[in-house]
C-alpha cells in the first residue's frame, strides 16, 4: 500500500493520478471533504473519474499523530507531499508546525510502522547558499544560517533535517527539491495564482528569474526514484531557468490576454510591499506582497539539475510551451 500526504494539493493530486493510472494500491490523506474536490476535478479534466474511486481516502492531518495511525496501517511506501506554503511573516508559527513538526510526525510513523521507503517533497528554497565565488546552486551547496532566509525556506530546511534524521535511524528515503512547479488546476493556490492574476489583468513584470518545472516531471521522477535502489540522496528538480517576464508572457499568450508591459523596478516593488503591509494592517487581511516575495522577483539564482539527469537520463518538459498549453486549457480558472 502506498500512502500520499498532501493529495489535495498540486503535486499530490497529479501524483495520485499517475499512481492510479499505474494501477497501484493508493491511500491518500485529506483534512476535509471540500479539499478533495480539487483533486476530483483534476481527474475529471483528464477523463479519469473512474480512477478517482480507486483511491482509499483517509481523513487525517500530519500535525495530529492519532489520525496518522489509521493512515499508516499496512503502508510500505510514503510520498510526503503535504506542506504549508506562505511568505507572510505572520504565518511563521504555522509554517513551522506543519512543515517541520508535521514532517517529524510522518517520518516517525514511517519508522514505527516499518515503511520501506519515503519520498519527501522539499523545495529549492531549502538548498544551500552559494559563496561569493559560486554562481550555481547544487545539492551539495551548504546552507548558511547567517544568510537571511524566508520563514518558508527555514521551515522546509527544518523539514529536511527531520527526514535526514529518520534516514540515520534506518528509513530508506529520497528528497526532491523542485523549483517553482506549474500544472493544470489549483488556480487559487501556489503557482496557480499567477494564472488568475494574469487572467484578471497583470500590467507589471520584473527581470528576475527562477528555476521552474512541470508538475508531471516532478511526479514522474518521484515515482522512478521510489522504484530505484537510491536512498539517502536529494535531487534538484528544475527543468530550466525562466525569467518572470517569460513566465508571464507565456501564460498571457495561452490565455489570450495582453502581455504585461510595465517593468517593476526594485524600487517600485519595495514600495509595493510596504504599501501592502500597511493595507494588511488597516484591512486586517493576509499579505499579498511581502518583502521576501519582492526581493525574490529580482533574484537570478541558477540551479544545477545534472545530478538527476545523470541518474535517470531524464528529458524535461519545455516549460514555456507547457505554460501556454495549460493556460489555454484553463477555461474558467476555478
């Protein structure tokens, strides 16, 4: 039996679809009935509704250990996709609870129930920091605690530490560190919000860049790694380095919307996040633009994917064309 945490998120849902297509016995963790709707719609989009019924859904939460006992019964392999994503400083406590404490609970249960292997979905945010003479980030780049990191990055780094601790205690595992993941559906969360923003009218772009990847590439590699003899390794999953301008243009083209035309300078984005902070205080709403987010849109960090390519001889999806395709298929962006 395979257990997938985070089956109601972008990666987890696409992973469930792929595992179900492979006729695997799959169990998925969910918190509410409403959260399962997005995953069900994904199956319907690909005309795979019949496969959705083959998944065994178990209500639970990775931060609630008793609820995990039922989920882990007779499980041999675990894909840990559940995580909380936020760059709002007010969410620091929740990020640590879900991403660090939740991951500790998952790996502890994996050890207690004799799970054979676990795949942990981390992030490039948890990779190290290049030194002054370095230009590329690899799996071996060291994490520098003296460098300022977002609360999200710190929580994902902490989650990895829990997985490595479990490996030292005897759990076979692999870690994947994906870049910005794009995929069909889930328009109200994560990278899906970019599609909604462009659809509603996005006028600004920045000249920074980011490592990006298609969700199907992430899930395919995860499944191949779990089927392999590899253990105690981490892999950077980045198909290519795209500028935010290129991303927005590709999405706009796929949606038949006007391309952003105004360059948002570092000064302009610094004003924007400060204004957003003020509005969030006055209106008592969550942050839309934070300092970390503003800074990230101007960064140009390069990521090396040669380790996974050498292992699997993998050919990644062309993300610019992929963005156009899924944007053109996003009829209502629900």
